[in-house]
């Protein structure tokens, strides 16, 4: 059975590095955490790309949602989305990332995971009070 995962949007999150026993805060607004509230490293590239390249619900958020719609509707088979810090490659099956400033590349996630993360983050940004949002996150 896979671990229960949660997508968390909030201004700051506290996490623990279980290997080093450290408890620290992370300032990004978007993370996937496990049942122990530990950030799941395999989703951090996706979270960093979304957090860096989507600044508002109306502008870049609306663009990201439109790209998702185009893939879902079949209007596009692949979208190469250039952002401020990342290029996001979107297909119906998977999404992966390439940092424009040496942040790395890869971080492959499913289209469903990416879609949920973008939709949730755009909703978070649209709220003027930035109230925390937590949703169940699929393991694929």
C-alpha cells in the first residue's frame, strides 16, 4: 500500500528531515507531504516549477489552466511551456521540468498530479487571504 500523500498550499510549512533529524521551515507555498508531514522529495521539482512560474490566478495561472485544457481536449499533444524559471513539458501521460538556471531537469509526474497541483495552487493564489488548502494527492 502506498503512503497517504497530501498537497499543501500555505505561505510557510514546517517539515522534518528524518535522515538528519532536523525540523525546519520551507518558504515555498506548494508541497506534497506524507502522513508524517514530511516533504516528499520526488515532487519538489514540480512544486518549485509551479511556485516559480505561476504568480497570479489571472495571468500565469490562467495560462497554465488553459494549457491543461488544451491537452485534455486533444487540441495539443505536447506543450512546451516557458516560464520565468522553468520549462514545463506537458503531455496527456506525463509532465516533466527543466530549470532555466541550472535547477536541474526531470521531476516527472503524471498529468493528473500536475493538473491537481496547478488547479489547487491557482485557487490558493486567487484567495486574497491565502488561506491554507490541503487536498489528497494521488500517488500517480
